């Protein structure tokens, strides 16, 4: 009798555990992959897949900076509509890369204007033609060359172009009242950057761009990074920008020294780390090493 009760109770327990595990699994997979973090009462960041998105909600309308991909932008749109019935006033692109503009199309018919630097628009159109996906794009209809500002609710949103960096069309987007700047891919927090030489990237200029940003904004400015390494925040400060500028300078210095020592590009790309780059570790160092080689070699021609 005791054995029968034991087996029956054990069976019930295992069945209960199986049901519990199924419910836990269902609950886990039902959780959204995206994350929203509010930086102020009206400004937040959205992360899921691709470059970090920043959004601003005001009584006059909403502003979104970058769009990741169509599915991710649709997730964001649905969440923002829960928070506000106001229209989307502006979608701003920090630069043209697909993980920052691919989701623009999700805002078609919803947003009043798309804003970006003039070079960003040129690059986005060229990339779309090359990929033959012009029909999947929502291109900027407002562009600027040096500076663009607009008052929206309590915020003044200002776009700055300080020169070539990650591409030749990257913007800093400053929400002046909150003192928050979306730096896009001009700032990779402890992650080896992609340097798009095909779109006018310039590492030497990039260092100057970061210096100008440090001098234009202040020590209290919060910088939203396009990407960060695992374990590091997407929110940075002016000291982080200085550190990234030092990183880029050390990459250029190392590659220049190796080239003068007669090393080939293949030799240089074998390096897994180099002196002076601090917390920038892990995979991906070949990207800036190759870009630095191309940049230095072009000046020797």
C-alpha cells in the first residue's frame, strides 16, 4: 500500500513539475526580447537588435532617434502608442547603416519627418541601390550640413555634425533640456568599432570629432552609445568619450609603427590585442586594425 501511494504521489509530483516547467517556459518565451529604460520622465532608450534607439515623449508629439530593423521598430511603436496618443513628429537617424535605419519603413505614414545629415541620406540611398531594396526604405526628407535645431515641447533637439568619423555622415543628437546626447556609432563603449571606409570613415578625424564633442557638451551630459560590449552600459559620459578617442589614437599609432617596421597587413591583422587600448577587448579588433592600415597606407601613396 505504501509503495502504491509512493508511486502515485511521485507520479503526481512529476506531472506537476512537468506542467510547472511548461508554464515557466511559456512565460519565458512570452517575455519581450526588447528592453525599455527611462532616463527621465519623458526620455528613454529601447534596445533589442541593432543600434540603440532613443525616444522622447512630449505633449507636442514624439521624437525617435534611430530605428533598428522593421520588427524592432514595430515593437517600439506599439509600446510608445501605449504611453502617448500624440503623433510621431520626427524620426532622426544618427547615420545610414541598416541597424539604425532599417526600421525607418515601419514609421511610413506615421511620422511627419525623417531627419539626418546630408551625407547620411546619400549613403543610405547608395546602400539601398546596391542592395536593390529601395522599396524597403524610408529616406530622410529633412537634411542638414552643420547644425539643425527644433523646439518640441519642453525640449530643444539639436543635431551637430563635427566631421567624418564612423562614416562621413554621423550626427550627435542633443536633447538640451535633459542634457542627453545620442552619439550613435560615434561611440562604441568598450567594443571594437566598425570603421566604414566605404562611407568616408576617418579614424584621425574621428578622434577630433570626439574631442569637439567633449568640448561642446559638458561633464554632466549623458551620452547614449550606438553599441557597447557585454557587461558595459550603453550610457556613457565625457570621460568614456575621451577614453574611446585614446583607443582610436593607440590603434593608429600601433599600426603606423608596425607598417614602418615592415609588417604586412596580414601580419598586423593577426594581433588579438595591442598596447594602450585598455578595456577594449575581445573579438573584432581586426576591423579597426584594417581600417587604420588602409587610412595610413592611403596617405603614403
